[in-house]
C-alpha cells in the first residue's frame, strides 16, 4: 500500500507508463460524478490528466478530487492547481491517502433536490421527516425531534423493521419501502436515521427511476455550466 506522496507519485508513474486509465471521483449537488481519466504527464510533484468535460467542471468548482485505480491499492485525494475546461485537462498535486471516498458505497447514493418528504410508519404511529440521501440499498432521513414521542434511541433500535413512504414531488405516486434501522444520530432539533433497505422489485425500479432522473438533471446542469466555462475561458486574453 502507498503511504507517502512519493510512493503515490511512483504509482501514478507506473500507471502512466502502462497507459492505464483511472477514475476521478467528485460530487455535484449530492450526485457522484465519476469518469475515466488518463495521465498526460508527471512533473515534480504534479500530474496532468486528460479528463471528461463534466469532471473538469467539478474539478474547477471543488478544487479537489479523489483518484481510484487498482494499481494504487488505495484511494488518493489530490488538490487541483489548474483546469483547462476547453482542452479537457487538469493538473493535480498534494497527493495523499483518502480516508473515505464516494466509491466505497456499494451503490450510487444521491442527495435529493427538490426536498423529499418521508413518512416513517411504526405500528400505528406515523412520523414525518425529510430525505437526506437515497440509494438502492439504503437511505438517510431526518426526523424532527418533536415527531418522536419517546427517546429516539429507544424507539429506533438497531435492526428494527420499518415501513417508509417517500413522497418525491417529481413522482406521480409515493414510493413504498421496507427496511431496518442501521444507526441513529441525535442532532440539534432532529434525529438522523440510517436505514438499510429490503426493497422488492417494484420498489427497486422506482428508486432506480428516481436516481436516473436525478442523474439526468445533473448531467443537463453540468452541460450548461460546462458551456459557460468554455465561453468564459475562450474570452480570456492570452497571457
């Protein structure tokens, strides 16, 4: 495993020599943005990459990214020093081992926009909150503390079964789900609940459809931002 920046750079050099591709991982408005990239060259402690146009947008906006490639044996965080959106290139430096990456999740997890109301049903009790994020295997929700009659850690015990009803404003009908409590975290005025889903085929199709529409909306928005960035860059005077 690579632990030091020099070892990470050596790993990147090996990837470049083998002409292997790698993945860059970013997030835009709660939706993972991840495309293949290739290394153009390495000089001193910096590496220049060929990147997808939407990745170039995210790199410009975030100023950082995560690199993943099997030869590296670990995820690597890097700082962006330059992006040429028109040419589709980006220069990265300050390489270090990543503690966490969006790719560690077993499924694409998106944050909701516009907000999605959630109804949690326990026996004869119904509680309303809002959705934080959603994937095929789990979701995160926030419940106002006032909605929970007793100590939430007593109410929501680990592996407890729940029925959940999502009410996306973009969908014609609610999405009915079944899951188990994975964890709960008290927060200021709310209780954050992580739930592992046991979705049937119909529920999975509904979730897949929602995620696909969020991804399509994000791709459309990234294209608009990309076009604007290209226009601004083209108007920039030569140095």
